[in-house]
């Protein structure tokens, strides 16, 4: 069944709306998954897959991206993926009609469209019982539509993003250390040059000065 739903803006991960969970046991059980959902939003961009299922423990994250907005739901592993995406599509259609023109406003505060929870709860109830005739018909007609939706593992998604960030940081650090090494090497070579040839240069300068002073001034 659908456990939790959250809607966020892709450009900056700003949460726009979320379902209100009345069951305290569910709230406590999903606390870690909700935090992971926030991490997923931060890693999304305009190049992310438009539809994707991400597995983690006992649950699946299913998300749909439309018009710069991500609609994500956390469902039990046994809940049919077809229902999850059909549910998200209904949310996307209604949310776009109701708030589509306001989504990109820079002045929006987190959960600015909290009232959308009313529609989410109503739609959620329709999809709770997967054995109703309406939902069985929907399941049969939508089987082919979700066959090509990518499935990923949450830990791999989060680790890959973290790994890329670490690689970038290590690359910058390596570049800095390389530049510092080159400067130290130049300084060391200059010091060695002065120690090796400094006395000879001084003697030659003294000799030239004496020679010039003796033969050209007298």
C-alpha cells in the first residue's frame, strides 16, 4: 500500500507538499525513509529519469517527474508498481492544474501547497484496495506501460552520488597538492643552484670587477 507521498521542485529540491501521516507508528517507521527521500531530491536534476523505482529495505520509492516537479511515493514492496505510477499520474495532473503556474516562484516556502494533502488522501484511498474491479482493470491495461521503467537500488544511487562528490573533492585536492609540489620543487632547485654555483658566480663577479677597474680606469 501507499505509505507516504511527497512533492518537490527539481531545480532546488524544495518540498512543495506532502501527505500527512496520522498513524504515529507509521510515522516512526518511515522517518529514515523520509530522510532518504530528501537526499534523493537533492541528487535529482533535469537529466534524471522521468520515471523510476528505487528499492530500499521493505519499501520502494516510486517517482514521476513532470514540468520540473517530482512526485514521489513510498510503498510496500508488494504494492503493484502499476498502481503506484497511476496514483502519481493523477496527483501530477491535479497538482499541475491547481499550482502549475506557481511552482517556479522563488519566494515559495517549504510545503507551500500543504492543502494539496486533501486530494492526496482522497486519491490514496482509491488505490488502497488493489482488488477492487476498477483497480484490477487498471492493472491489466497498464502492465505494458511500466515494463520499461528503470529500477535501482537506493544505496547504489546515494553511494554513487556521494562517490562522485568525493571524487570531485579528491581531484581538486590532488590538483592543489600538485601545484604546491611544483612550487616547492622550483624553490628547492633554486636553492640548490645558489649553493652549487653561488660561490663561483661571486668569484667571477669579483674578478670581472677587478679586471674592469684595473684595465679600464687606469
